[in-house]
C-alpha cells in the first residue's frame, strides 16, 4: 500500500482550486459536501464556479500570490496547461499544502477516492490513481448496498451515544448497538418510518437494554435470472438476511450477493413434484423468524405472481411476525425485453394478461375465452407441458390460428432461447424445437389481425 487512507477534518479549513473549467468544478462539488472554505484561482471561471463565488461559498483570485497557498489543507490543480500545473504544484508544495494535480498522478501527493456519501457515514474507494474507472464501478456496487436513508439513522445514533453510555451497562452496549443497526428500529427507519425508528431506539435506551430480537420475513423477488436485474431493495435484504430459503430457479450468482455468513437452505420444487411441501416451508420460515432471525424467502421473478406468496404471508401473520414483499422483475417483462418488443402496442394490443398453464390439482383452468379477444397479449407461465390445452382453448375461444406467438425460455440467462411461431402451430413447435421449462409463451391477438379476419369473412359471406 503506497497511500495511507485517512479522513481529514475540514471544518474551518481552506481548500484552493486552481483552474476555472469543468474538471475543477467537479472537485468543487466534492469539497462543497464539507465545511471547508474554497478559494478559486483562475482568470476566468465557468458558470458553475461563478455561481459559487456569487453565493459567497467561494473566494476568487485571478492569479496565485505568494500567500494564497499558505495554510491550505488541500490544493487541487487543473488549469489545462501542463507547465502551469507543474509550477503551481511546486508553489503549493513549498507552502506545505497537500497537492492533487488532476489527471497527473506523477505530480500528486494525494488522490481523490470514489466516494459513497451517506453523511456522516462515508465510504472512500481508492486505486492509488491506477484505475479510477474501476473505483467508480465499485462505488456503484456499494451504492446499491447502502440505503439512501442510512446516513440520517447513523446521525441519530450518534446523537444518542451519550444517552446509551448513561443508561446501558458497558457489558450490554455492544449487543445494544448490534440490535440498533439490525433490528426493528433500523428496519423502520430504512422503510421511511423515521419517527417510529427513533421512538423504538429511545424506548430501548430508557429501558436500559436492547429488546429481545424480533424476527422478520421478506418475500424477495430474485427476478428472471440475471443478477443485475435484481432491485436495489432485493440486494439490501440479501445483505441483511440471517437465513435464505431459495428454489431451483434462483441463479447461483444471485446468492453470491448475500452475506457470506447467512445460512442458505434449498427448498427446491419442481412443477408436479414437490420435494418440499408448501406447508413445510411455511413452518420453517416461521420457526426461524421466531428465533429473532431475519428470513428471506427468495423466489424467482416476482413473489406476488404465481409465487405462493399468500400461503407464506398467512403463516407469518398468524404467528405475529412482521412481513414484507420485495417485488422483482417478472419473467414476462424479462422475456419481452430479451426479444426487444413491448408487451403492449398502441393501436394493436392494449390489454396485457398474465396467466398460468398449470393450476392446483382439482382447480379449473383459466377461461381462455377471456384471453381470445382482439387487442390482447397473454403471457402463459408454466405452460410448456400444457401447450396443447392452451392452443385448443384459445382457438375455441375465437383467436385466429395466425396469432403470433413468442416463446422465450430461460429469459435473461446464459441458456436463453427464443422461438417464433403462430397459435395454430404452438404445440407442434414446442415438441419440434424441444423447448422445456422455464419458458414464457406470449400469445398476441392484434386488432389488425381481427380486422383482416373480419374483412375476409365479409368477402366470402
């Protein structure tokens, strides 16, 4: 490690920025997050920097004098002229300042890290000037892990530190702070219930101890497969989970986003072959939450769409356990995106239906007549093995055999496959192409097709 990372106190100190263009303006934006006083050194300033001077947030001098660098905590230089940059760096260094010459690492005493700002929590990522683009990419990943509401909660905890020291014994303090940053108060604050979070913290302090841990169950949508299609909230819940229950359609790369020490339990279920009965899964997630653990039930796609969410929610609510649904990108949306087509099209399809080809044993199949209407696109889930029934039902309901069908298997994964056909050839195409689950069958009945069929009927009437 050539550079030692350190956070500098900036309140009441001065930072000098030499140059008047966009590069210097970017550095100024960072310094504006601190309480430092800014001095701008340049003959001309761009509009953004002029605004800083006009607002009184920065001072402006046209040329660096003998005393302009004296006492400066930091100096950033970016005039766009190499010789002038080197001369100013030498002058600032003689005055004892720490110097950063923008895009000139050989002239730098310090490097600007990529910063994740959750004031007062700050994460700085540095590459010693070797790969700033990589630093920014890592910053983006960290940004997804830390809630934008985290900073105010850290600030609240800081304001309560003296009260904690007074009310809670030294032996219990570590446990209290672990609860504070993982328990009910923390979850309430991150969910936008700041007052409730503050009340829970203060009540715990008044009682002189952390409350007994209360469990939490989150039904989290893992999306269609690709891990970069997870929502930010889904990633956050994976990072917070103590135990994760997942099934066969969850990509292993998604699980890599979870905490390393989280328990991972496979509860795989195949269509028509339930290795784990739903009742057993319900009992397991409730039992873990009753231990005070944070449970994630990770489901492919969106947990509210054919994800058996109601059974698990009902079991949790009956046990008095806090629950949450974290939506995910459903397979139909991923399939449409994969083939570059919208799910609706103005003037052609203005109704979008999501349905299933496989129901619970004994249940009646969805009414295909409702889907065989002009202007409708229907996405059939779990329907590969029921393709003949789907085809026959739609045709019997009045949909033309020429209705276009898009079949997308394993959307967004490395195994993705796309086949186009028409309704009249749907079942035969699936057999011929050897298509297997998971796959989405998207059947469209465009209004123009209905109009053409009607015109043909009139001609032959």
